[in-house]
C-alpha cells in the first residue's frame, strides 16, 4: 500500500517542500530510503524502526520503500524522521492514509519515540502557511514556528501523540504565538559605558557609529579598553523591529542555534576567534550554511586582534561590507545570506602594541611594524568608516570613580538622531546612503565645502574616503539636529579617519 505525506528541507534561507512517499510491498523485510539522502537521512531507517517498536506499534514483515521527492534535491538531517514513521504506519494500515494528505510533519525521532527539535523550522512554517497546511513540529520548536502569523502549528512530543491526533483520538491544540521578549538594551543586565574609565573620544566615536550604522576600527595599546568599549556597543543601539527580529531568528534557526530558546529579541553580538576560517566567517560548506557575518545580521560583528586574522579571511569581508549580503556559489546551486551588520574591530598599532604609547617602550623595528600593518589591505580599511585612536588611560582616570555617561544616556541621543533622520525623509541609515541619496540628504554650507576640499587635497583621499566623510558628517549633523552639514561636523568627521591622516603609520 502507498502512503504520502509532506515535509520540508532548507536550502540557504529557502524552505522547499519534500513529498515523502512510503510503499509497503512484497519482498524481504527491509527499509530503503531513496531520493538523494545524506548519511543522516540514511540512518533514519534505524531510528524510525526502533522508535516504532518502542512506541508499541506493529512493524509488519514487508519491504518499505521511502522516496523523498524531488529526487534531484539533496536531503539532509533528521527532519524527515517523523514523516517517514507516519508514512510507514499509514502504508501498513495502522493509520488512515487520507489523514496524512492534509498535513506536513517535521521532527527527528529518538529511539523511545519522542520527537526532537530540528533546525530551520521557522522557514518551513512560512512555507507551510503558503500551502495552507497544518504543520506537526517538535514541542521545542513550537514557539519558533508560531511566530509565523496565519500558520497552524501543532506541537507534538512523541510519535504516539502524532498518531492519536491524526486518528482523531486526541486532537492537538494549535500553538499560540509567543509573546515577544524584548529587554531594552542598556538595562541592568548589560555592561554599561559608565564602567569605562576615560576614553571620551572613543565613546563619542561609537555614539556616531551607532547613530549612523557606521563600521569602526579601534586602534590602541594593550589594556586601553578597546574590547570593553566594543562589548558595550549593543547597549546604545536601537531595539530590533519586529521585521528585523524575524530575519535574525530565521538565520539563527537555519544555523541550528535557537535550540528551543525564545525568538531572538536583541541585536546579536558575534565575536569569532582570529583563527576562524573564511567559511566560518563568510559561510559556506558543501551544504551552504550562514557564517558569522550572517549570524551578526542587524547586529555587531566584533573582530578583536584584527591583524591576527588570516589575510584571505579579511579580504573576503570586502564585498559583504559593501553589499550587505553574501552570495555563496556551489556546483549545484548558489544561495544568498543577508549580512547587514556593524563591523567593530580592534588592533594594536604594532606587534608589541606600544608604538603610540607616550612611554616610548616600543622597540619594534620599522620593518616589523610595516609587515604587521601590511596584513590589512587599503581597500579593506577604506571600507571601515571610523578609525578611532584609543590611547592608554592615564593613572588619574583609573583612580577616580567612574563619572562618564551611562549607556542609557548615550542611547537617548542615538535614538534622537535616528528620529531626526527619519523626519528628514531619509529611510536608509547614513552608512547605507547611495550616491544619489548623498546629493539629496548631505547639504553642505559653503564653509563646509571649503574645509572638505582642503581635506581632500592635503590628505589625498580616495573617492570612497570622500563619501565616508560625507556620511559620517551627516550622522554628526543628525546628532546635533542640524539640517545642513557645518564645518565643525566635517572637522569632527576628519578626526575619525586617523589612518587617512597617517597619525600612527
């Protein structure tokens, strides 16, 4: 007898329907799975067979053939276990096959028949909503799947519970959409900017970065507070909107990072180690998965000890920094992952770290300094908006109690600047302005034009550096609630381009 049910698989950020066909026919007792399965899917026959027996179902002595269609799409993971088991029950007449015709099923089976969570459920729930079919999901995935408005999500804890629902014995109640968990950045649970001694210039630079969505590179000796500043940056950013939170949750779902946790409600902060490979950072693999830059979407990617990363890894960031997405091409297909993040990086000015320290204890030869700095290419540094000097903190600042502003105070100004930008009719952040939008939103006074012209001539800036200066100046003007870019805004923006000014190279 033949039975059919529906399941899903993910490719990139797309969920594709998979028809699970199960046939119980003549032949030696066996369970064969076809349809381009990977090793995890092939091993499903052992999981499913044992789960059926331990759930007190009959396993007739027939040959079961399972086909996962379409046959030219590779199937991976344990997401099909529940659908295969239900198909076998229907094919062996322990369940009405018609009950499977109007439902989709996801879930990995444990040997005792319980249903374990699987990655990518949020995308699959969206696909099921488009087809208007109820979706059986593991209980641990129900809150994630219920985020999709209009989808009918039926949480199941075990194979036996799924059969009782389909047979009408004990119908399952649909999962209700979860209440959005939205703690405010800068709360008591966050590290606060008030904890950082001194570094008023760096704090102001990060305020500009948060207000305009700019990338920033922190340059200073060891122990000057670069990492502390970066870790506190999310506390001054705006909260995620519902749409942004859903995008971030989808990416983390595909990557298998939710693990039954509530949907993502805070901007992600990713800090990969400097030994990370290009695939770990950008994404990829034989079955492409999102990398750190996509997991940091709508959040922060912090690269500490920037020159210690392999050069080819850093160079792979150039295109995503420009486009806000990464496209991974493979022989069979290509996938695209969003990567609209704020890059924060930290580095020492030389191998020993004390080149800019007034104590003069740096003993690095010029060739060693040049080789160290040469790990960072000009085109990559050109894509970083703010180059911020973070000098050593003087003793007096360390011995006095912290007196700086809190994250909440800085965040208030950031939100005010963003409201000013929207009031001006500008939708994208200042860092994302196109050439056409620059002309529309970056009105300079004649004095500001003269100062910018002098800076271009004396610093021999590239065209990209010129546009960066304009965008930074626009953000500084927004923080000052100014429609026009004034000379003081240009002057402050130039202070955030220390690599262009060659203060330390």
